[in-house]
């Protein structure tokens, strides 16, 4: 009986091919799937607030654990149902770039349009479900949403970058392991634990914060849009470092760099001996 999961070196090959494919998607496809992914992550964040808002503040560890346990539904929907999430693409596209499957222009193209889609999807859920549907406008949900927005916007540029590195290290590992599973149950468990960890720890996720901070602003948080944008920039930088350096580059060096060198050497040897290529 064959294994229902891939070895790490096999996951690296799948992730690189995924990054190559994503760089070729049309703008419309990236925007639609980006919108869905942003909305899915926002729904997970909304779920988090709705189940933790009434937990007493002194039970902070329990509150963080419960929120972490429900938030992963967003990434589960992205991976299984389909979506383009910027933070996951901060691992797959760089891996394809290191393997010279794509150019830097392909990476930028994907990230820009996915970022736009993610932002629109996040704002859609924050406004229409959070405000119009009144999911966040009453106590205790309003108070919890405002507290989260103020906390995230006030963290500081440097600390947000460092926190975001830890976040996307875990998120990209969740995506990495999900790519390695051949069945849905395996994918869900692969996603659940790393994402639960980043939420319970309190790390910063740029797409999730595209929901949390605007939702707080919509219900009265004393946070400016300028502060929100600065926080998103810091979270973007940290998430990119976490996904690219600590996952994509690390596993490229571990599993793909020597393989590509050996392959290039083999081609050169065949060329020198006159063997058919």
C-alpha cells in the first residue's frame, strides 16, 4: 500500500511546480481566487471573534487557544475549496524563482494581483458581515474587535515585522504539509495545528489584519487608515521573509539545489560526450 503523503523532497517539487503555474494565471483568475481567499481568511477571523469575545480577559490563554482552534477554517477553505492567498504564495513563487522556473516579474505579477483580491475579499467580509449584518456591532463583539484593531495597529513597525516572520513561517509550513497530503483529512490536520499555533501565539498575518483592523475602524476603533496601511506594510515584509527565507529558500537549499546542479552537470557531460540530450 502506498503512503498517503509525500516525502519532504517530493513536496518541494510539487510546491515549485505550483509556483510556476501560479505565475501564469490570468489577472481575472488571480482577482477572483484572491477575493475568495481574502474572504475565507476573514471568515475565519470573524469566527474567532464570535466565539472568543465573551471569554473573560483574565482567561487569556484559554481565549487564545479557542480562537486558534477555530481560525484555521479560513486556510482550510483556501487550500481545499480553492483560493489564492498572498502569504502562501510567498513560499511557492519564491521556490519556483530559485529553480528558475519563473522570473521575478512573474512573482511580482502574482503577488500584486493576489494582494488586491485578498484586500477586497477581506474588506467585503469586514463591512457586509461585520457591520451590515451586525455580527460585530454589538457588545461584546464590538469591544473585542476594537481591542484587536488597536492592539495590532499599535504594535510598532519593527515588532510587527518580527511577529509576521513567525506567522508566515508557520502558515507556509501548513501549506507545505497540506501539499504533501493526498487526502482531505490529512490536508485539514496539516493546516490546523500550525495555523492554530500562530493565532494562539499572537503573530501578525497581513491578510487577516486586512480584516481585523478595518473591522475595528468600521465599528469605531480609534485607528486611522494610515496606521492600518503602515501595519500592513510591516506585516507584508515580515510575512515575505518568513515564507521566502525560512521555508522556500531553506527547503530549496536542502532538497532542490544539489538536484538541479546534478541535473545541469549531467546535461553538460552528455553534451561533451556527444550523447543524445
